[in-house]
């Protein structure tokens, strides 16, 4: 496995997302609220497409189907338990009560989340370079709104640079997770299909349990059409990629 593109993609998803969020942070809050759901919509389609059209078919071609689907289930249950015990957190709201005045919890939650993102990136590149980069962009689309929310929460009573450090440092864990997973898969190739299946489980949970519920809220018909079109566009991007052998 060529590790260089994986590490580059992890820098895009981790520190790159934080840097972009800090730039977008200067926009008025109302504009941010309109932009975030559309970015997340594109991410939903791309992440679902990645899991169901690329990662699972690739894994099922190289292992026992029952064991591989067990890996998918195990990954989903693992993330469910991590969230239930408040170890892994997802929050894209501009006023998220559970994160307020909790900089260390934000730091730890972002660090654990970044590790999972890094591992997921390495697994995505197992399905091909094109699929890996599309997934990296989708993941960045998920991370930028989260970083925006964290910046808004952490700026209360703090200098802008200090608030930025609270989310920039844990974003580097994306690089650590990607490096560990890439090296592990390079040396333990028989595990790769099962790791790929587990990665698909991670993506399914992320899209269906975290991102899709955001679209169930009341919105205008025009905004609903925009979001639906972007979900389809995200899945279409993955579908348009050539299959990886």
C-alpha cells in the first residue's frame, strides 16, 4: 500500500478541516447555518455510497461473507457503545448544550473521533485511490461544520488562538490513526478484508445514526430539495468511480 496519499488525505481531513473552518468562521452565523446542512447532505451520500458500493463489495470478494458481515455489525455496535458512554461525540449544532463549557471533553471527544477518521481513511484507500480521495472530501465536509461548532463554543471567554489550538491539536490524531492503520494493513494483509468491512460499518453508523437524523427536521420545500439532490450527488460521485479490482 502506498502510504503517502493516505497521510496527505489525513492532513486534509484533520488539520485541513480545522484551517478551513477557521476561515469560514468569519462568515455571519446565519450564512453558516444555511451552508452546513448542504455540506452534510453531500457527505451523507458519499459516505453511504462508499460503504455500500465500494468497501463492502471489495471486502466480500476476499473473505467469508458471514464473518465479514459480523465485522460490519461489530463496528456499528462499537460506535454505539462509545457514544452511549460519551467517549465518542458528534455535534454539529451551533448551540450544543452537552459541549458547553467543556473544553477538555471537546478535546478528548475530538481526539478519539480523529483517530477513527484516520483509520477509516486508510480503509477507504484499500478500495482504490479515487474512492479514497472522494471519501476524504466527504469526511472533510463532515468535519468542517463540527470544527465550526467547536470554535463557536470555545471562543467564549478565550482568545481566538487558544480556541483554535483546542481543536487543532486533536485533529492531528487523524494522522496517527491513518498511519497506524496503513502500516498495520501493509503487514497483516489477511486482515484487510475484515478491516474494510469494519470500516463500512463505521461509515454506515456515521451516516445513518449521526448525519441522516439531521435531515428529519422541519425545513422549507426548497431546502429539502437541495439537500436531497446533494445526497444523491454524493452517492453518484462514488458510483461514477471505476471499480477497484
